[in-house]
C-alpha cells in the first residue's frame, strides 16, 4: 500500500467518465484525492463536485461561467480559474500525481501534451488525443517518464491480457465492438434514423458524442488507432470483431495459437478502477460481480463494413498517418454535432468525413502546430460541407 494518497486531476469531471472517476475516488478515500477538477461549461455540477470533494482547484474552461463558479465557492478555500491554457498549466503542478483525461474530443490534446511534458501518470480516457496526434504523443513519451494507462475498456482488456507477455509473441489484437444500436438495422433505413434512435446504446451508458460514434462505429475505428499507439502494433494486426453482449472486452491472439480474453460487466467503473490502481494493485470493490448468467451466451460476428464504412475510413487514415487521422477526427466532431442538432442525416456523417479527408492537404510527421492548423481547417471545411 502506498504511504501517501495520489492527487488526481480530473479533466472533464462533469462528463460521464469524469463522474465515474469521482465515484472511484470516493470509493477509496485513503488512496486518492481529487486535487483538480476541470469542466467545460457544466457550472452547477462542477460547483456541487467541488463542495463534495474539496479539491485544491477547479477550472471552468468556458470563461462566461467563471464569475458564477467563483462566487458560488467564495466561502471555501478552493481556487477557481478559467481558460483552456490554464488547464495545461495546472496539470503540471508538482502536487498532481495522476491526470485523468476525460474531456471530449480534440480539446484533450493540449493538456495531455502538458502532462506528458511534466512526467505525470496519465489515465487516458480521451482516445481522440491518440487518434489526432498519436505520432507526436509517441515521440514525446519516449523522452518522458510519463506513462499512459488506458481507461477505455477494450484497451484496459489488451493491457491486462498483455501483462507478463512479450509484444513479439503477439500475432494480433482482437478489438471487440458491441455493434451499437444499428447492428441489426437495415442499411437502407439508416438515412432516416434520428439522434434519439442513435443515442440508445444497447449496453453502455456513455456521453452523447461517443454514443453516436458507437452508432456509426467510428468509435471502433478510433479505438483501433488508439490501440495502435498504446501497444505499438500495426493497424493491419488489429482486427475488429462484433460481440453484442459487451462481456469480452477484447482479446489478444499469440503466435503459438493461444488467445487471451478479458471479461467483465459493461460498466466503465471497472476499467477506471483498474487504471487508477496501476501499477500498484487491483482495487477490491463491492460492485456487482459477474455471474454465470452474464456469460451464458457470448457471440461473435464479423462487422458489416458496407453498413459501417467508417471502419475502412479509419484503417485508411491510420495507414496514411500524418495529419489524416486528425482531419478525420475533426470532420467527425463537426458532423456528429450537426447530427445531434438534427442538421444532417445519419449517413451524411460518413459523407462529410470522406469529403473533408479528400479535400484536405496531407502533412507527414506533423508538429503540434501542424495538428492545430489541420484541425482548424478540417473543421471549417466540414462546416462548409454541412451548409452546402
Ligand atoms: Mg471503448
């Protein structure tokens, strides 16, 4: 057992992963302390969390809520700040031990890079960081004592299957996917589904953006790229397999013909608990445990790549490398936001991503500034395609 509590910075504390991370921190008060909480704009929930967890500091990224949060916490000694550059600075504070990156999309990149620069332990929930800038993050990690622990359930599964193994013995990673709400839905009818239909995920309760990404299976494409960087494996050695029950969280196939799988209930608290316990221990919990009934029927099937073309788009982007995955991510963020606002059809999400990728210039071995420029330009391009 560690002598001192780990101080945790929770970036995106009011989102789905952030709230569940705080559940885990509350479950083990002798081991963890919420030191910094960061939210984009959910001011009331941030205030409530601050009162409960008494962090050293809270940051509300959207400046228009700054005074509201500051005034609400005036009677406490909690420091209140605002602005996105403040986040990147705050995570480097010497008191911070672990940074949980649970913000949505591209917005996680700057602070993750800052945390790597400061050699922090990172529990990575923001997969877009590795999708957008995996090449750069990979280079930065080589010169840093920082370690990335995956929070994503599939990557937590790979990590657990790989404990005690050598990467040269791995033949391939089998990345499991639930298939989302439209797995058995006729392809021809996908054009008419609504945001409400797409938000009904069969197994996982998650934020709106990732739920739509699951419905298009873009999420699985992102996770393939995430696995590529986390485990240093080529995209062609990662195969996606649809497993509708979401009990097997992923599998590793070895060169001797053996396959290891990791199982668990579909509850994000489990991978968060595992990531926060690393590298010391598994955190014992009173959570609901799996029964024979939970694993009585486990099925596997191949993904329908015609119905879910973004799987191939993701492999193509991963193969191209450079800024291609960054452009794909930017177009996806814009398209998903437009779909959630009923501005485009479900199948337009594919079209906008494909068109944006076609039209954007490609940059090899990008610097941080190249990613920033590509992201900005791809967003503008995607927006103009939506207006057409
Ligand atoms: Mg996942």
